[in-house]
């Protein structure tokens, strides 16, 4: 391949199902039913770097330079590195939408979607009983309806040092073939000399670990199973008693430069006791024994909610590939 010829772009498309999203009544919040509680996860960075933007620019002097240059800072809360829970929720929701043939809740300004997969409409006050939503909107929420899952901000488990890298500028794809997701490939580093159409990012390195908690209310078992699949988890293909990381999830920014691949490692499950929900909540839920066995049960009980064709697409395309990521402007 000549130096001028850019490499294949590191994303893949999950085609929209020809069938309309299966819509139903949302679960309301006036009482407990089904599964409620929380799961503690470790988030481990698998790609060379992870960048989670804060919207803040700071200054530094690149090696060999005399002038200061701006870089995009990593997100912080009270001075501590953090991955905002809203960002985690959005990334997982995108995968969940694809795996459950839900509506396309987010799209580019010029992207067109079939009428069958247009975003669900918000719910007006007093119309909750009559509303119908796709599987993802019933679980993650929509305007006027609070979802039944959320993630806490992920904080570092150990001391994490940041570094700065340089990448070339990013542009959105010029076409749409369905739902777009990014692959996990090898990051190609650039020298740190300032250059037009390039930018600096503050990042954390491979192996960095954070901790977050998934809080859930009134989930059906099929919804929990599909949610675990959307976190990249699946039954181990060779060892039936284990849960496998089927593919990484992409968090943060600069995904076209192959940053942001992470895996979710479950640590503990706490469930609210349906016979005494208020007392159980005061005690922050009951710690569940047999974590792996419970996860496997939920992963198997997805019923018809999980789109097997979409799942196979992720298994094929989202797994790490030993291929270089493009580093030029495209």
C-alpha cells in the first residue's frame, strides 16, 4: 500500500432489521417488580489509549518545542480522573439498540433513517399509560420517561497517570448503511511535533482500570440478559461454567483512531429483595452468591429480545483485529 493511500476505515455497519422495532408499554416506577439492584463492574482499558473528553482545553509544551500548545483534557471531577456515567450509558445503549432491533435514537444531521426506525417520541405528562416505546427506550428512557438503568461515574481503581498523544483530525462518514460502530485495531502513534490538521489529547494507557456501578430497576430477565450482551458479555464457547468477554465496548472519543476499547468485568451483584424492597434498599441490597452462575442464567434467558443476526455481526466485527488503524486525515 502506498503512503498516500489511506487504509480501510475502522468501523462496521449493523444493518437495520427489515422488521419494525417491537414496541410495548413502558414499566412505570410506582412499585417494584422483576429485577432491581446493582452490579459493580471494573472497566479495563484494552486499546493502547482511552480518551474521555471534558470539553476543557489546557496548555503544554511538546518535547523539543519552545511554545505552548493546546490539548484536549481528560474528564475530571474534583480533580480526579473520571469516565462520566452518562457516557457509559450512551455507549451501552447504542449497542443495546442494535442487539434488540430498537429505534435509532441518535443520528447525524444529514443521516436519513427509514420511517420504521425513527426515534421514539417523548412521553407527555399524564400519557404514560398509553405510551408505546421500543425495547431500548423502555429500558434507557426517553424524554418524559426516566429509564430503569443508569451507571455511576467510573473512578480509578489505582493511581493512573495520563500522557499526551497527537492524532490527525477527524471527519464523519459520508454515507450511512445502518448503525455504525468502531472496530478495535492497533493505534499508530505520531511524532509530537505540531502540525496543521492535527490535535493533542490527554489519555490514559492500556491496562488502566476504573470502577462503575450499574443500577437497575424493575427489569425483566430478558432485558437483563440483553443488557449483559450489550456490555460485551456472553457465555464462554468452550467452558460452560464461565462468562466470556465476547467483544470490547468502545468508550470516549477518537474512536476512528482506534482509542477507547474497554471490557466490563463484573465484580459483585446486589439484588433488592422483592418481599421487603424498602428494607432491602436501606441495606443497599443483598449481595448475591454465585455471581457467574447468575450471569449465565440471565445471558441465556433473552427469549426473542436479542437479535441473533446483530449479535453475530458484533462477534465478527467488534473483536480486536491485528490490523493497523489509519493515522492520516480522512
